[in-house]
């Protein structure tokens, strides 16, 4: 099934700067939201429940992956309907898991180094270690999401009058 979505800021088959800027800012907002969620879970588990920092980070990051996928897919890239497990969901999770491995290593290192730090210092240091890794990976993630996973499929349909559909995006999604 082919679904046509309105997409302001598109001219022909090339996204304009405002469209890219809008996706970038929305993706950043999604990341901020899921980072706040992950940081709250991390601090609650590591400092409140006594879960080892590395394990708490795994749980915290996993809590943010689902909401991040759905918010990016629907709000940032305007996808609707069922997602493609092999071409969208699985690569998104694998990318997130790669970030999880790197951030867990960073959080574990900081936790080991800060074993004698006060609780308030650790409450800042642990999420900062997590945030540092994901911040470094964010631009790479955005580029992969924008150009590979959720790329805008060029509009190859021309109306009979020969005028291009400047504000339409065609997204192919298959439903069982």
C-alpha cells in the first residue's frame, strides 16, 4: 500500500533546508525526552535501588528505545501504519544497542572511579557519562535515520498536468 503524506518544505524530490532543520530539531527533542527518561531510571535504580551502575544503565537505555523509535518514526519522519521489522525496527534497535554498549562501558568506568564520591556527585556523574556517549553518537544516528532507515522516498508520481507535487511525500509501507 502506498500512503501519501503532506510534507511542508519539500520541493520536487529534494528536501529543503527547513524540512531537514525541522527533522533535526524534532529528533533532538525526542532524544532530550528519552535522555531525561533514561537518566531518571538510571539514577533511581543505581542510587535509589542499589542496582549496579552498568546493569542500571542497560535497563535505563532500554526503557528509552521503544519511545524513541515510535516518536522518531511518527513525529520526526511522519511515518504511519505498521513499521517494517527488518528495514526499520531491527536496525533502529541495533543502532541503539551499539550506543547502549558504549554508554554502559562509560557508566561502569565512572561508577568504578567514583566509588568514594558523594551520592549527589554520582547522581550527576553517571547520567553525564551516559549523555556524553549518546551525545557523541547523536549526529551519526540522525544521519543514518534520515538517509537510510526513514529516508524520504522521492516522489516519482507526476500528475497529468505535468506540475510536480511539491508538498507530497510518498512512503511505501506494506501491510500483511
